[in-house]
C-alpha cells in the first residue's frame, strides 16, 4: 500500500476540478481533437505523433532501490537502480506540474484476465490520447472500489515535464521509474505511449512468479478442440502473422500468464506494428484499425485522410493500438487451458538452423534463455553482415528477476503438462542472407499446423550434429530435403563455417547464465562439432 507520504498528494490531485475520470472512448477522442493532440483518419482511427521519442527509452528506465526491490531485482544494465530520494523529488515535481494543468485524464484498468491474478491499474495522464491508449490496451475494470486481492499500481504520465539531469539525478530529460514499494510508475519527458504498457508488463514479471505464474512475452491462440498454443519470437520472426490464424481463436498477441488454471492474457488490447501493413496479407489487423484505435507516427494523406503504412518518414516503429474485441475471432474470456504446444520463432539469417525441430525440456530452457534471432544487413546503420541478436526469454528489457527464475518455471510447467516445444526457423535456407532463400511462408504454416495437430509426434527424427536439434524426416506439405539444413547448401564447407560461427555466438551469449543446471548449459550448440559438419 502506498505510504501517506506519497498517497496524500496523489489523493489531493485526484480530487481536483480538472480531473476527468473514466471518460468514454468517444469523449476521449473528442477531447483529443479539441486539444489538437491528433486528427481523425479516413478509417476513423485517431492519428497522433509522439514527437522526439518514437520508441522506448531503455537507458532512461529505473527501478527504485528500496525494501521491496533490494534483494529481489536482478540489478544490472537492464534493471538500473535509482534512489528513493531521487524518486521522491521527481514525484513531487511531477504532481505539482500536473496540478497546474487545465485538464487531467484518469482511467481505471487492470492487467490479467484471470481474476485470481488481476492487478488493478490507475492511469493518470496529461494527454487525453494517452488515456485513450491506456483504456484500449489494459483490461477494463469496474472502478476504484473493485477488490481483486492485489494492491493497485498507479501510472503517472507527464510527458511535458522534463527532468534536469544535474538537478534530478537522471541521465536525460526523460525518465521511466518503477517503485515496487510505493506501487507507482512515474513517466516524464516522453510522449511514447508504449512506455505505459511495457512498464506494467515489467511489474507483472515481478509480481506473478511469487504466485507460481509464469509471465511470458508471447502471443497465444486456441483451436476449436481447446488446444492452446504459444508463440514466442522477436521482431521480424513472424509472431503476429503466424499466430493470427482464422481457424483458431486469438487469446492475445503479446503478453500472457501461465498459472495453475491455464493461460490468460495480461492485456485487453493489441499494440501492433503497422509498417507495410496491407489488407491482403493482414486483414484482421487492417480491419481492427477503426474508430477508437490509436495510430502512432503513421503518415496520413493530407487530402484524403487515409493512413499510408508504407511511409517510414518518421520511424519504422509505426504502431496501432486497439481493443482485443476489434479482432473477429478473439476469445472473449482471454483465457484458455494449459498449452499443448509452444513455438519458438527465429529468423536465422545464417541459414543453418532447421526449418522446424523438436526440443527437449532442457533445450527448450536453453533456447528460451537465449531468445535468438538475427538482424539483417541494411536494417541498421553499420550492419553489413547478419548479426546474431539475443533477448533473454524473448523479452530481456522487461525482466526484473534473474532470468533463471523464468526458465525454471517454464521447464517445470511444460514437464508437468506434457507441453511439446518446437523451434521454427522463419529465416533462410540453402545459404545465408544474400545467398540462400527465405523459407516459404506456406511451408512454415504447414510445419506449424503439423506441430499443433500432433502430426510430428510419431515422425522419425534425425539429430542435427551442431545444435543437437531433433529434426523430423518428413512433414506434411513440406519437401523432405528442406527439413535438413546441411543438405540445402551446395557448399558443405561454407555451411560448416557458418554453423560454427553461429554456435560460437550462442556459446558466448550463454556464458552469463550461471544459475541454471549443467544439463541446460549442455543443451546448446557445440562449435567444436561444427568443425566436422561439412566433411
């Protein structure tokens, strides 16, 4: 519970005449337009610009070092400590800043579709469109008097308040500060609304493991027979595309919890990338962007008012925020049973990982901790060769606890519920990026369908020598030769060299995971084995 030192000024702020509480979507849009915060597009969505910051600011994110966090948080480059005094000073300044505003916007929301683990959220916003974003992304709740068993967290967002690093002890004018003791998220100096969403996910990553719930950065869907599937993957791996299956019900597209009751969505909405969005390829997302949705940094035609998703003049990180019920086949309860299948997606630009392989429990924990994909030449300045990228548990910026906590929970849950785990490469085959070919999407869909329907359980498997992965010799709808990565390369020695290079990158990255069992450490690739792979 927030101490009186912090709760009293917040209560006073909330009682001000300038506070609008739980405005309906239409009023928030109307207010945003009247305040000049955005414009309506031809499809009815509210289009806004986020100014200088078009993405998250991880170097400006801090956790207050206090009695709750001191011994539990895995402090380091991701979880950077800040003192209680610095937080207290900024808290006072931000509330004073907000007291002088003509209008403030407050919404009561929640995180966690399973009421047993639901976190009440109070969002206090300087901008009406930020409050609309919070209303659409978080679950809607019954108001401040609800009782879910968990103490609420309060988001206080003041983008027009700029910190002074010399005075305030921050690194820049921007700050995102989490106080687990006071249950406050304090945001200033950035208009990027995604900071609110991801801060709450960080909070859930801290709170849920205490209740034996595994928080996960993944999408989830369920078939007509109740078979639940999870899809993990970093940007560019196809997570959203492959989990959006018209023949299955969407549970959620980004954040979930796995409890003793099954899977539940943490959010009430979607925050989809929309660069190069097309009605033909992604009709569900295209049609979900309508009145009530928020478009961030999307180019809008000045004459027709139509969004142009091909333009990246501001940023490639253009986004659309909309409620989950804008998706026609979304599961209304946002809850399902325990997953029968987990898919780890990776876009391997080295061209050496098999298109699909089945993982043991230890291998699943290894690849979960690794969170591998690859950046491509030309995607960022200075990248001229494919670059291996690792994000712990497929969400390293949002993990307050030691990574082993999440990996051990995953291993225990998949073993208890008999969950199958597959590693699916949506990247290249027959050679690296620039030489080989991108694996056909229709083949990837066929492999995922086979995995979800159990067609690979009885398939004969071959063990790939470098990565130790178990590869099916046959898969319905997929050429047999495609399944074995080495056989698709004309130059076998070149394959061996690339396999060794990628294996070494895995080995180097995994050296930081010292709190996992030897069996998990031994489940990764071997660069020594790669030396003989091309012979």
